[in-house]
């Protein structure tokens, strides 16, 4: 008994996107650990999270569409929320850090 596999037009891009998503997430994690200051540490994971999860969600959309035989687009909503919320969160954290540093500088005078 054999089960039909995914077509090649889904397998190859899906594999490449999953590898790219994993590499981007790993680069973001390494940036979080290795970079020195807070703004740099915030930049690497935000890009890694946004692009890495985008690659994984596009792969999920391709594979789901191929398996069901119809377009599956609910991953687009997930992608939209991730792409919108990750940079906004990073921006708010950066503003809080700038505000904190400004207060520290004032208190030192």
C-alpha cells in the first residue's frame, strides 16, 4: 500500500523555504545572544522572526493547498498578524529603552 506524495512543484520550494526559515530564525537567535547593545539585540530577532515565520507560513500554504487540491489562504491572516505585530512590538520596546536611557542620563547630572 503506497500513499501519494506531494508533487515536486510543492516539495522543492517548500523545502527551500523551510530551510531558509530555520536559518533566519537561527540567525535572529544568534544575533540576540551575540550583539552588544539593546537596539542591536532587538533588530536581529525581529527580522528573523518576521522573515522566518513568513517562510514557514508560505510553505504551510503551499503544502495545504496541494494536499487539499484547492487554495488555502488562512495562513495569509497569520502572516499579516505576524508581519504587523513583530515590528510594532520591537518599536515599542525600543522607545521604552530610549526613554529609560534618557531618564538615567538626567539622574546622573
